[in-house]
C-alpha cells in the first residue's frame, strides 16, 4: 500500500472517455441528429408519394456523415478556442484524448463515405450542394467568419440551413420553391437560436476573443436582434400555408410555437437569465415546426384519398 494513503481511499483513475466516445463526440451527435431529422422532412415533403428507400436510407446517411465530417473539422479548427471556453474545454482535442492527425483521418473517412453514398444513391446536384455546405461551415464559417465579424452566424448560417433543402434535392434533383422555403426558415431560426446561447456564454467568448454579437455590441443590442429575427421567422413560417404547401394543422401549430418563441425573445430583453431557456426552446421549436410540416403533409394525403 502506498505510504500516506488510507486503504479506504478511492483509487485515482484518469477521467478519460473510451476512444469510441471521443470519436463520437467529434461528430456533435445531437446537432447531427437534428440535421438528419430536417433532411428526412425535406425528403418526405418533396413528393406526395413514397420516397425510394435507397434515397431515404443512403441519402440521409450520406448527408449525416458529411455533417459529422464538418463537425469534426470544426473541432480541429476550434481546439484553441475550445481549450479556453468552459463549455468546450472537455472536448476530446483539448483534453488530449485525440490528436489532430487522428481527427483529420476520421473526418476524411466520414466525408469520403458520405460523398460516395450520395453519388451512388441520390444525384450530382445533391452531392455538390452537400459538399458546398460542408465547406461553408467547416471552412468559411469556422476558419474565417467566426473570428472576424459579429455577423458570423448570420452569414455562416446558410450552411446550417441547407439540410432540408438537401433532402428535397436528393429526391427531386431540383431546387424548388418548397425547398427554398425550408432553407429560409432554418436560416432565420439560426441567429436567435445561437445568439441566445452566446448571451449566456458571452464571458467565455470574450476570453477566447471570438467576436460574437453580445461581446461586440452588448446584451441589450443582441436581445433586440433576437426579437427582430423571431418576428421575421414567425412571418416566414406562415408562408407554407400561403403557397399551399401546408394546411390548418401546420398553421395552428406554427402560430402556437411562434408565439411562444416570440414571448421568450420579448422577456429576454429584460431578463438575461432566460438566455438558456430561450436557447433550449429554440431547439424544441424547430423540431416541432418540422414535425408539424410532416404531420400536415400526410394528413392532407390521407384526406385526398
């Protein structure tokens, strides 16, 4: 027995996750799961009939793998920032659980497999747009915009808004108005979603010298912008009904969800303690909105029979 240590004292073991968990964390699985969900909704909304199973399974998997590749590259690019910020210092690269060469190799395998699946199961346009979204997030946003402008999430949000459009294009081979509307909804959702988190973590971003809007322009300014975006988002979410893409079920749900999101945004202006509840609700909001789109789509199909 080591001198000076009680026989009842717990053995100190390194708090390192199993390797597979470290690789899994590189992919940002919760983010990718929401991405794949919006991809699937885009696929199912693109056609009144069933989606071919090869496109549904391998197309969704291919886009998901490329999204995971982008997430892994983001971990690589942000490892210095991640080591400074309390929210991210437990990620695999700052903790030393993985090194850069292994992370690069992992991202390459994910991206290559995803692209191969898309080329084999969908179409060239879907594959090209998916690669462009990868470059937009992993390079344009992560390398350049994030460190240079407080509008980083507004400009870079286009890459994050692409998944439902990609799912639509995987089925049809074309960029159509419905796909663009889904893209616009996620594009307008992204800033209030992320800025709410940035308000909560503004001290972290300031230490890491990342020019997020609450750091450069203050909480009051950012809260006002969040409210403006949620109002614009509410208006745009009514357009699926206006163009005949959805009906009363979606409309009722979109109004309720949108009113709740705007209420969070309004109260956030005077109570920054609501930053994280607003952020969490924004995730529920997007999931609920797309679930409503899907439910309304199939309800209309059933009533038309």
